[in-house]
C-alpha cells in the first residue's frame, strides 16, 4: 500500500531548480542531485524499495533544495527518510561515535585535555583514519573538562534572583566542547536582566538523523519534549537555544521529519538571537562598548531554512563599532559530521572553497556564525577566529562578570 | 523586527523595488518562498510584443501611448510611458553594475530564437542573445550552425533548424546541425543522459575546457558565421566564457533559451540578488508570508510560516508574490484568492469562462488577466473595498494585463516594481 500522507513529491513540477542550488551536486558528479534522489525516485521506491540507490548517502541534509523549490516539496526530508527506511541497516562504529554526541561527549569530557592531546597527535589521526575512516586532515573538535551542566551548578543560585527567567537549551556543543559560549549566553542575558534555568536534555538528534539513527533520534526527541514541557510548566516561559541546528531540530525536524507532537513546546522555543532581537526592540539593550572590529558574517544553512538569519544580522548591527560584512549565502561543506568522514572529505572541502575564498578576500578581524560545525570548518580553512553572535555581544559588554572579555 | 520596507516575493519585480528603495537609503527586507519565475523564463524582458491578434509590435515605445489609451486599466496606464522608460533603463544599469550587460535594439524590439526554432519579440536581452553585431550578422543571410551537447535531452537542434528554415528571414541561410561532446576528462563523470542545463553550465563556469569545446564548435560550424547553442554557458562567469568562445572560434556564439532551469534567467536573478545585498538589503529565502493583518486601512504586521509567533513590521509593504505559478494567487473550484491579505481579486465568476478551449487561442486565456486590482498608486483594496494605504502591489500579481498574449511580462514586473519604490520614496 502506498502511504497517501507522504506525497509531497507529487507537487514536484520537475523544474530542476532544487538541483541548481544543491551544494553537493555542484561539486560532484557522484550525486545526481535532489530532484532525482528525492521526488523522482521516491515514486519508484515506494513501489519497490530495491530501487534505492547508493548515491543518497551523498546528501548532507543542508536543506538548500527545500529553500529553492517553488512547489514546497520537502525534498531533503524525503531523502533522509528514504536513507533510513530503505537502506540496509549496517552498523558502523564510526557513524555511531560521531553521531552519539552524548556518549562520546561524556567519555571525552571526563578525560578532557588528555582526549584533546591524543586526538591532535598525527599517529592517532592516522589510526582514526585507518580504522574508522575519520579524515586525518580534519581535527576532531576539542573537548572541555567536565560538562557545562555541571559548571552551571556553581551559579545556579544567582539566577534565581531574576524576575524574568528563560530555559536555556545549551545542546551538546556547549555541554561538552565550549563552555565559554554557554557562559556568554548567561552573561548577555543577565546583562539584560534575564535569568537562566537549565533543563534535562539529551542530544537534539541532528547528528543522529544525519547518520540514519532515526529511532534513537525519536527517543531523544520524546525525552526532550517531555523535559521541556516540565521546565515550561504551563507558564509562558521561553526556551532559548544557542545552537542553530538544535533549534532547527526542536522546531522543524521533530514535527516534520520525526513526526513528533511538539505543540506544547513549539511556540516557546526560540533561537537565541531571535529572543535577544525582540528584547532589543523592546528597548532592553545592555550597555555595550565599541568593539572596533570588522566582521564577516556567515549564515548557516539550517538557520536560513528556518528564517532566522534576519535576527542575527539585526542583533549584530546594533553592536557599536562592529563593521559587519554579510557573506554571500553558501554552504560551508562540513554539515555536522559529514565533512569528518573520509569518503566525503573532498566534497566538503570543494563545497566550502568559495566561502573560504570570500572570507579571505574580505580580510576581516573575525568571522561570525551561529553554528558550531560551520565554526570548525571555517577555522580549519581560514586563519580567522570564528565567534557566535552572542559571544560578540559578550565581548562588547562592559564589566563582564565571568571575566571572559579579551 | 522593524524595517522601512518589507517586500513579499523576491522575483524580478520585488527585487527591482528593493534595489531602488535600498539605494535611496531605506532598510529593506525581501521575504520569498521559493525561487522566482526568472528560473523558468527566457531571461529576456518583454515590454510590448504583440498587438491584439498576435501581430508583432516593432517599436513598443511608439505604440505605448496608443496602447495605454486603449487599455485604461492596464498597469502601464497607472504610471505611463515615461516611468516605463526610466524603469527599464534603471533596471539595465543595476544589472550592469554586477557585470551582466543587457542590450536593446535602440527603442525597438528584437527577436530571439526559442528552443523550438520560432522567433519571439522582446525588448532587453543578454549579449549572447542580442546585440548590434549579431543583428548585422543575421541581416546578411549568414551560415548558421545549431549545436547541442551530446546527452543533453532538453534541446533538439534539428527541430530548431527545420523551424528556422520555414521562416522567411532565414530561408536563404545555410543551416547545419551537430553535437559537441563533453570534454574528454569529463565524460563518464555523470550519466550522460541525465545532463540538465545546470550541469553543463557548471562545467562551463569552471572555465577549464573552453579551448577543447571551441575546437569542436569550429569543426561543426564549418564556414557558418553564427553558432546557436543552448543557453548553458555558465552563470557566474558567462561574460568571460562567451567572449573567449567567440575569440577562439571567430563565430558569433548565440544562446538559445532552454527548458528550466533557465540559465539566462538565473544570471539575471543572481545579478539582482547580489546588487540588493551590496546595498545592505536582507533577502530571506525559503520562508512564506502566511498572513498579513490590517488595521485602520494600514498593514499592521505580517507573520511567516517559519516564525508564526513573530510579528514583522515595516513602514511600507510591497506584495510582489507573482501569479498563480508562484503562489501569488490561488485558484479554488469556483473562486480565486489572494492568500496573504485576502485582497480583492478581479476574475470572472463562472469557472468555465476562465480559460479558452483552444490552448493556442490568439486571444489567450482570460485567467491571464486575473489579478489584484489597485488604484493609480498601486495600493490594493481590502475585501471591504477600502484602499490599504501602506501596501503596494507590483509584478505578475496585478490584474488587467496578459503577459503572454501582449508580451508585457517582464516590462510590467520591472516598471511596476520601480514605480512602487517611487511611491514609497515619495512618502518617506
Ligand atoms: C513560466 C514563465 C515564464 C515566463 N517567461 C517570461 C519571459 O521570458 N519574459 C518575460 O518578460 N516575462 C516572462 N514571464 C512573465 C513573468 O511573470 C514576469 O516576467 C516576471 O518574471 C514576474 O515577476 P514577479 O516578480 O512579478 O513574480 P515572480 O517571479 O513570480 O516572483 C514571485 C515570488 O514570490 C514568492 N512568493 C509567492 N507567495 C509568497 C508568499 N506568500 N510569501 C513569500 N513569498 C512568496 C514566490 O515564491 C516567487 O519567488 C514568464 C512567466 C512564467 C510563469
Ligand atoms: S525544485 Fe521542487 S518542483 Fe522543482 S524539481 Fe525540485 S522538487 Fe521538483
Ligand atoms: S539537503 Fe542539501 S545536499 Fe541534500 S539534496 Fe538538498 S541541497 Fe543537496
């Protein structure tokens, strides 16, 4: 029986506009592009799953095809679903390690600096390359010591003094890799007289979806939805998220791709710059000192897909002494775990090259982007420091209470 | 979110309006759902191509005053010939700033060849489609070669050649056809029969195989003067590639529009978007404006599909959401709606009168004329008949014009976008 609910492919008018904007199809002949891999072959796959072809794995789920499609076909969702539904289930240790960020994170933060030391050694990189097919040209992200969640306990009590409080969904990256960003979020919100509470969270599921662990992604989603419902507790409290991809998962991938009911939390969830922007518009603007910096701003694919770029840009424009140059919208290539895999490494590099060239020709003081994996990719390929918009505000704040300013 | 001007729909009309507003210092955001009609167009801008009954118009500017007189409700009649002239020249200048040159046959129309080998009148075209030198070459009964790329199934040179032959302008020309092949290093890369215009255009954009391709073109062309090839000479690097190919072959290389995606249209799209960004405009792609709220005859705020909880506000709003094809209007079984503001749409009540039974009827189809009616300032009317003062409509969403039968599509889109900006600048 054909599932008549999932027929968005039927709206396809075969115009090939999606393929014209697919970054993967742009750089490799190995991928036939979203039109063919999505709506074209979906109608065959639902009749006969054996018609699945290997090339689906090249899709990096950037969603640029969906942005381009004039007929609202959920092309990338069709492809992710097909990868999961029809591909033979092969267990790959590497995909499991890269995508189970909670597990890897907990182990790595336990050992913190030791883990970082080893993963930066060339022989270790070669071993990872050889045994796990993790590209030796890439440096695995650095892990922090301990978790952000744990650190937060030390200042939990200070947060209870604020009348307005938001729930902060920090995501794996802040929890395991970059506590500084989490602290910046706290500083900035506190400077605007807003307190923060945390919630019990599991990995939002973005890397799980990309690596076809859809059942695990659904379990995490169910956990997060329940936990957020509890933290919201029937109030109108907002949930702010500092990772653009986590926001995308909570707001879009949960209901659309994973088919979870998010009606109780969806209207509460806000990407951090969208929340801050609205506060700014209500004249709740913290004191900022001029930065005297030139910055190039890169808009991550998932932030574009959810229409969030406008808020980041608006917030950044209000930082005194920040000369902002908007980069032409392009995928950086890394797409979460994609660019770390040996078989996609060259593709990821080729996709990003235009962006790196643009950045280098602008010669900014810093690069700004909302996504942690874009940050890794740009830092690996250009000589510039890459900051989250909130960290840039934190730098502009005078009298930073966690003493994080440069 | 608050900007001076929110433009809903980023096609040629919304972009022209946005560029003009941004250039005059207004903060502008364009919100656009999917890619616009340029991706499906010839990439040439039609101004006024046909008299009623399909007779071709040769000099549109000479005819415009009469046309306006006989079409009082046409968008052109709202702002007149001078505005149209200024708008087109402004449009050409803006695109030119991004390195894409547009040419017109002075104040007259020119023809371009379609992928079926028929001729269509248009007003502004890219260099590979029209310029004075090509026109002079065509006037001397030159030998013409129509050349495809092997494996590209959206183009049939023999069809183009045989239809051209039937045309009195070409029946004294020697026309040959043939196919070039992908450069050696590229063959086998992609399943050849899956090549679309965009795949070949990417190979050209790399700029690395031009010599090899030029050699092949020369061999097929023999002693022809003009080589017509499908429009796939790259998007970002096309000017350079075209002049290299012309130099290497000694031929006029002529581009023929293909099935979508239209590379000629995408060049225009790219130039316009990049000009808008240079001027500080923000282009939000992939989000649909779900609803606009009106209070005291003014748009109060709008919400989008992705952020339904956020009110976006601007001092001015422009609705440039295109026609049925782009979702600017939606047809239901017995009615036609404008989905964002529920504006009054002009259409005939009985569905049977919406279309002509003959697909190629010379008078076209009535539904082409359906659309949103506005006053002379391009302000539309809400469903109780009141004008909405801070909202302007431009482009294919407007009523009382038929882009296909009149050959006025691009001209209306450009001039009404330009004029909407004019009205906004006048008020701000
Ligand atoms: C297939 C086709 C081919 C054509 N070829 C030619 C040609 O060769 N030459 C010529 O002169 N004219 C041509 N035309 C006429 C054409 O209509 C105009 O030239 C012009 O492109 C119309 O531009 P526009 O900006 O008004 O609308 P469009 O280009 O249609 O753009 C409207 C945009 O608004 C977006 N949108 C719609 N609803 C919403 C919403 N609710 N929220 C946000 N965004 C929304 C759409 O996604 C789209 O991107 C063609 C038209 C079509 C349909
Ligand atoms: S852009 Fe949309 S309609 Fe066009 S081919 Fe792709 S999926 Fe189909
Ligand atoms: S999601 Fe990105 S990589 Fe995948 S098909 Fe769409 S555009 Fe291509």
